[in-house]
C-alpha cells in the first residue's frame, strides 16, 4: 500500500475533515481515504434502483410526472 503526505491543507478544510471523522467514528486518515474512495470509486446503480430513487424523490417534493411532449417542448424552447 502506498503512503501519501498531504501538505498545506487549509485550516477550515482540515477542521471539516476532523469533524466528519469524529461523526463517523474514524481517524482523520480513514475519513480522508473514505472521501477519496467516494470520489474515485463510483458505486454502480441498477436502472431499477435509480428509478426507485427517482420515485422516492418525486414523492418527497410533490413533483408531477411530465409526458414526452412536455419534455420535448421544454428542450426545444428557444431553439426557433
């Protein structure tokens, strides 16, 4: 495993990292590794799971479904 030294971290950023580490019961080093993994190792989501998440979000915000015509009209607006 590689070792990396991170220099010149702004104080406010380090404080945020430290607080996140405490909140997640991790060391600062482990929290930083977790953040890097989240950034560089995206989680694959199935189409079904993505649709389920969209439905859940839509129900929370009370959004109505748009039909294809409304979507196309919004997309084409201003293209005349």
